[in-house]
């Protein structure tokens, strides 16, 4: 039971990390696309 609670908490933590990574990744992708568009314009 005790280990189970820890497992659930770790899973929640991983989910949070995944969300952050996902946000960072989409931010980088968006920024990169923006940079490419700017380079093409100039």
C-alpha cells in the first residue's frame, strides 16, 4: 500500500514533467518556424 502511493505520486510527477517538456517543445517549434519564416522574408 505504501509503495503503491509512491508509485502513483511518481507517475503524477512524470506526467507533470511530460507536460513541461511538451510545452517547451511546442514553444521551440513555434519559435523555430517563426525564425525560418523571418529568414525567408529577408
